[in-house]
C-alpha cells in the first residue's frame, strides 16, 4: 500500500468500485473477480486498531485478518472489546489509531452507510424491526425510496430460498418468532450482497435447534466466498462452526487459532486466562414446600410485554429449580410477579411459606423470607450513585439497619464491609459507589447482600450475566452452598449450561407458560431445547426425532 | 468542531464549586450589563453586593427576603431529590397566603391575636399550600399527568383567585376601593426578631426547616426511600419503596413550606392581603434550590445570594435608574451560568475535526 494513499483514500472514492445497496443486480462474481495484487488475498485486515474511552482502553492495538469465504470468530468475555471492534469495522465508532484494509486497500469507514457501500453488513444482537410492518416493508425502509415493493418481495423470496431461510415476505413482523425475525435481519443483510457479514451473538435468542439451521445458512454463505465475522462467547458453537478464531481479553488479542483443533478448555484458557473450576453436585432430598405458584395468570402491562398464563410450580427447601427459556418469553413478567415488583397477581396465586402474597409489595415479601437478585444490577439491584453501604438498605430493612426511622450508618457500613470481605468483592470499601464496581464485583456484592439476609427462598435472575468466569464460578458455588444450607432457590437463566450445572430440577418458560418440571438427571439439552419452543405436551418419544420444531413466539 | 466529551470522574469538589463559579459569572455579566447601559460597573456592583449588607438594617432586610426563599427552597430540594418536578411553589405560596390571610382576618374579628392565634393562622397557611400541592399530586397519582405543567398552571389560577378575593369578599370596606384587605392587628403579626428592623420570626422558622430538611434527607429512612425513588425508580420498586408515598410526602412537605412562606409574608412584612403578595419567590426558589445543590443546608447560602439580587434590584432602580426587570435578569443569568457550569462538571470541551 503506497503511503500516499493513507488517510485520503476514503470510502467516497471506493464506493464507485464496489456495489452499493441499491445495485442488487451484480452477482457473486464480486467474491472472486478482484484478486489482482498480493494484498487482495485478504478480505479485511486490521492493523493496530486502538480505541480509548475515558475509563478504559476498549481495543488495544488489535490486529485481525479475515480471508474471503472464511468464518472467523471473535471470542471473548463480556467487556473484552469485541463489540467495539465490530462497531469500528461497521463504521459506527471511529478508532483512535490503526489502519483498516478492505480487499487490500486502506479505507477509512466514516459511517455504517459507507460500510454498507463497501459490502459490509451486520446483524445486530437486538433487532431493529417495526412490529406493525410486513417483512418486505421493513426491508424496504433501508433501501432507496423508489424501490418497488412487489419486486423487492420477489427478491426477498429468492434470496431466502437460496440460503435455505424460510421467510414469507408478506407476514407482519409481530407474527414472527424470534428466529424468524433474525432471518429477516439476515436476509436484509444478504440483499446488499455483502462480502463480509458480521453477526453479534446471534444465538442468544435461538433454541438449540434453530442454532443448527442458522449454521447451515452461514456455511452455505461462506462457501460462496462471503466472509463471516462471528462474535460469541460460546465455545461449543465456535468449535462447530468457525474456521479461525481470534480470542480477545481485556481489549487485547490473546491468540489466534483453529478452533476445530483446540479443546474447549484450551479456548477457555485463552479467553479468561484460566480454566473454570467445576462444581460438585450432590443429590439431596428436598424439604418442605417454600414457594408455591398456583395458576398464575397476568395480563400484559404494556403492549410489548408477555402475558403469563396458568403458571403452576413448587419450590422446596434445599433444591435449586432452574427456569430455561429464550429471552422475551415471560421471564421478566414472572420475576416481577414473584418478587412483588408487580403486585397485580391474585393473592392466592403466589404462596410463600403457606401465606398468600400475590398482592404484597417487595418489602412485605422480603420480611416473609423472600430474597431476589434481579438481572439488571445497576438501577434495579443497586443504585449507581449510592455507596455500597447505602445500597444495603434496598433489601436490609430491619431494626438492625433502621432505628426509629433513622438509618444506622455505622451498622450498614459494617455489614457492607462484611459482605465485601466474605464474598471477595473488589471495591474501594463500603463507601465506594455501586456504579464504580465492575459488573462481576457488583453482582458478587448483590448476591452476597441477599445471601447475608439468610432468605428462605431466593430468586436469582441471570446470576452470571456479563460476569467474568472466575466470579461466575464463585457465584454459582455460593448458590449451591445456600441450597445445601436448606434455602429454596429459583434460578432463571438463558445459559442452558449453567442451569444444567447447578439445578436439581428444570422448568422451561415459553410464550408466558411454564412447562412441567423435569429432574436435571433426566433432562437432555435437546429435549429442553424443544421445550423452549413450547412443545412439552408432546410425548417424550417424539422429541428425539422431531426435525423441524415450531419456533418460539417473538414477544 | 467543538465537542463535549464525558468526563471519567466528575469532580465532587467542582460540583460544589460550580455554584460559586456561576455567581462569579453572573457578576461578570452584571459588569458587562452595567457598562453597556453606560453605568459605572463598580457603582452597580456596590449597589448589589455591598450596600444591602453594609449595616444592620440591610442585613435584616436580606433576612426578610431569605425567609420565604429558604422555606420554599428546602421544600423544592426535597421534591427534586424525589424526581418530582414541582415548579408551582409560587401558587402554593399564594394559596398559603390566601388561607392564612383569610383565617387571620376572620379570627381578628373576635380576637386581638397572640401566640395561639398566630399558630392557628400559620397552620391554616400550611394547609392551604398543601391543598394546592395536593391537586397536582392527585392528578399525577391517579391520571399520570405531568406535575410540571399542572403545578405551573395552578400558579396562575392561585394568583387570579387571590386577585378575585381581594377585589371582592376580602376587600377592606374602608379601603377606598383599593384591592387589598384590612390591615391585621399587631397581635396577629409575627414577632420581630431583631429590634428596630422588619426581620420577623419567619427567618428562624426557615432555618429550622433547613435543619429538619437536612435531618430528613441525610439521616432518615423515609428520606432515603424518597431519594432512591428519584435516582432509580426500578431500584425503589425492587426494594419495595412506594413511589406514591414518595410523591405525596415530597409534595406535601413542599406545599406546607411554600404555604408557610406565603402566610409569613402576610403576617410579616405585608401585614394584609394584597394582589401581589410575592415578588416571584416561588420561582426564584427553584434557582435557589439548584444553586444550593438541592441540599437543605446549601440552600441557606444560595437564598442569601438571591435575596441580595432582590434588594440590589430594588436599590438599583432608585440609585442608578435601572429598570424594574433587573432582578429577573440577574436571576436568569445566574440560572444559565449554573447550568453551563454544571455541564462542565460532567463533560469537557474538546476540539475535534
């Protein structure tokens, strides 16, 4: 690359060379026709990409090379800098330093539309679709005004069929399942004939069966020469799908490898610097029923909520019950109804230690032995601007902490200091603000805060979401220890592996309904995956052979 | 291009220095204003910042203005910390003046006053302010209306109501048809704190309110709940703190204090009901509350500054021939300077191409 081009060779020059989003007549020859000089061998090359934010270096001298037709995974924990790197490639974040080479030419990608003009497409973790519009209309929104809808519908159909994606262009988005919504996003990306497709954690909203179908599409796409950047922290998926794997940790690249040749433990070591310790699981005889949910039904509180219908289950002392499910199937609503944040349920629908509590607020239920760790740590489980000691008062509201209406500041500092010490929270002390802690440390503090209350029933949502592996293992061990001490635990998580690791029994939530419970020892990932589609009424024999499960409804 | 970039660690010191800088900026703008009007800026500053406090009488007059400003600002600080944006304290003040004044005029027919009578009248005033605040609160609580709009609109309703009353049933029959009530007997007026001045008991009540407000917000569990509701509503629901209770508590505290400020004006410097019982104390107190960092002790200092502006504004009319609007101009500059300084606590300016 002659240095004279550096910095001036912007996308505006290159957009005439490559196709734009409206120029959909060019076909796949793009993928093969332009190998004329040495650098052309690479589709995308990043050299020394650095992005600093006020508090953190998100990307520190990142090098990354993606070849044409390669499925390249970027593996890393939450906060490793994967998303920032993808945003830089997609033009929505500008790097402070470093060079980006696209098909051998240095480019500076000013914004996402420039990235699309180059042939870079991205499917985000969270969809940007309008529920009230059809598939075709949604896709047309990103295209020039003079696009004819009927022609576009045909193009959508052809493209979808070509890659084995079932999609009906006339359907309204609100009738689609989450998996189908993702297909809309993928087809939208494919219509621009991308040379590089970026997928950000695409499987977090999919059932295990839908994941397999997504992989088939991606393999086909790659075989035609389109490069794929696949962002994930799930080791098994990467080993099954990807050709190359770049591992990031703390904003740096810690290694590049062939994932098919590596063990999961090896990848994990690259990702977190250590192997996660295993949890010992001992069968125990559960005790008395502590929490009973009887035919809990709740109407939607807002149009995009999920209604709960006829939920029944029991939670006994000394057991961990896991609730699996694809996000948006009523987990939020169920948690709020159980915790007392949403006191609209029938009084008798939720029975806590033989006492109907459906209409009681969170403080009342807490006095009766309930503990709750919400999935949002900042703003719900803790107030970011308050100190850890003050945040203790959110759930510790007894005479120990409040005396005649006045806060006992010495007492709360002491308890907070104890939690910090016992749960190994890295914090500046009880007076550090909650917002100053990292996600994992704050989660340890919140779990510790609830454990210290010695609850009879503890409900935990996404216990290890966005938490580094070391802290996650510690949190899981604490939960198991609490179970062994006789507490009844309900854990809601989207990570199936985690539920299988710690639960005694499993439930599945789908479309606002909850499945019957199944012993963990009797459950298989396949079966739970099928149940996640809402199909638990089928005889179990059918589950092993069912090829095309109906998918989960999109909230 | 100039850009605002978020700071990693907003300085705590600067969040307290920001009001100081804002006052200094306001003074600078004042100098520019005086210069552009062809006045001697030094003379102008002297009128605003020295003359009001050059003697005991001046201090007392400042205290007379501080009393209502401080009472209301403490109430507003409680409201704003609970994220309840009550900007209608002026209306609550007027209602307090109406109910308190009415009670005083009524009682004055059969009594010559005394401590008990004054206490009754003060309570009547507080109830009036609470009643006015309750209208806003009920609408917000039951129908989720914006308390900003409702409380603001109720200010004008209250002012018109006062005007209607002093033009009608409460008008002094021997008052030559002036729109004002009878003068109250001395037994109904608030005791004077510093002999020979107009400084009345209201200033002590205001300082007491400030102390109690600090105790409530910083030490009590109810105050904690209220602030959690303001900072993170989801966390409040998680903790089981009632948002309705916070709304009602904060609005009632503010209504009572604003009503008290109103009735203290009637029983203090004014001595009767007139159509313009307040020179905008309820609105000025919003600025006072923010300049005082929504801290019940901090507002003591900011209400002092605001009182200086009021007196300086009056003096500059007679001494320098400045227009009546000068007080409002200074209030506005102070608020804008504060907002500008506050932005720079959390952001830094940088030049990027």
